């Protein structure tokens, strides 16, 4: 079990938890008996937790993690499929309910980190790929078993997969439904760092704390600009990049950063 913070707020009947520690928001997928499979209620709860952390000025970075040591998220809850996703029309309705939460994560204004231990499959991969950074434990396994279930994975999920691992690995993963271990996930660019199981949480929090101590506007500028780089040239919002660049250079924090360097002390950033 990861030593996640205890000051939690519960959503989706406790299957999604939200906590805040040292400027870091933590969202926990908390249905370990089902390997943290995502029900529609959990998607809604995820949206509520993310919204609350987005709107909390004390939170500068958000970490997503699975409860227990067996899974990050093992995908959508397949036991709901017979009722909610049994054909094209039902599937459209189902997607509408989870799309909004995925869009929230895709356009999240603060940095996000997936802390992955155990199975990260299907919808779990979708969530992990929507975060900015993926840190995994050595015993994690990754896969998108859509072809084993007979479902399509959708444009956004595949766009993220292709942009991380390239089209050829994306095809291998999708056509076979295979599971790949952390070492291979690291090699192909699906995750950014792999750590021994018992070091995962502290190492992820260390990265989160580092981000949370840095200048929020500079991080926002990087986040906005990298998101625009990934868009088709015609859809890029160059004005937004220019705007956040100007905001940074005019900010209190830039003044503080310069001063702190000259005075050989740690800067204290306020995000303005
Ligand atoms: N949806 C619903 N229930 C799930 C689930 C999912 N995605 N993943 C796991 N579970 C449930 C299992 O049905 C089982 O329930 P039970 O205890 O009532 O029998 C429980 O979680 C534990 O799973 P189990 O298969 O016994 O554990 P495991 O450690 O041997 O294997 C997985 C774990 C994740 C590899 C395996 O459960 C699995 O392949 N799940 C489906 C993954 C998938 O296809 N995801 C994509 C969905 S779009």
C-alpha cells in the first residue's frame, strides 16, 4: 500500500479520493478489489476531484495514483458494459459521460503526474497518457486489450499513444492486445521513469514537490507551449504562447527568481 496522505475527501462512494499535501493534490483510484477498474461513477468522481484541485489556489501539481499494489487502473469496469455499452447507441451515451472528464484532464491547467504500480490497462492507459508525466514501479504492466474485447479505442487515446510510442509500437500494442512490462514501456517512451516498487511513491512526490516549488507561470508557459507543439500546425494557438511568455517576463515571480539567485537563497514563488 502506498503511503498516500490521509486528509481525504471521498467521491463516487469512496472509490475516488482527493487529498492535498505540501502543495500537491493527490487523486486516488480506490477500488482495489476490482483492480481499480473505472465505473461511470468513478469517471464522474474523477472529474469532481480534478475540478476541486484545479480551483484550489494552494494546489500547484496533481498526482494520480491507484490504491493497493496491484493496479493503477485496470481499464473501464467491464461489468457495466452489458447494461451501458452493449451497442453503438449505448456506447455513445457512455462515452459522453466519460469524455467530459477526459477533456478536463487533457486541458488541465496544472501539471499532472501518473504514479503507476501494477496493471495499467485500457482506460487506465488513457488516463495515464493524458497526464503530463508517467512514473512507474518496476512491477507495472501496460496494455490496451481493446482487440480482445472487440471495442475501438477512439481518436484521442490513439493520438496520445502514437505521439508517445510512434505508429509502429502503437499498432503492435493495439493489434495484439499484449501487455508490456515497465522496462519495455520505458524503452519505447510510454513512461518516463521506472523505480523499485518501494521507492515509487516517495520519488513521485519528490518530483511533485520540486514542481510545486518552481514558478507556476513558467510551468504554465511550458505546459501551454508543449501542448501547442503537439497540435497540427493549423490548429496551433501561437497567440496563447506569446501571451503566457509576456506574463512570465512581467511577473513578480521572475523578479523574485532573479533576486533570489543574486542573493543566493531559495526563491519563494506566488504564481503572479
Ligand atoms: N472491469 C471489471 N472488473 C475487473 C476489471 C475490469 N476492467 N479488472 C479486474 N476486474 C475484477 C475481476 O473481475 C475480479 O473480480 P472478482 O474478484 O469478482 O472475480 C477482480 O477484479 C480481480 O481480478 P483478477 O482477474 O482476479 O485479478 P488478476 O490480478 O489475476 O488480474 C487483470 C488482473 C487486471 C489483469 C485482469 O483482471 C484483467 O485482465 N482485467 C480486465 C482488463 C481489461 O480488459 N481492461 C480493459 C477494459 S476496456
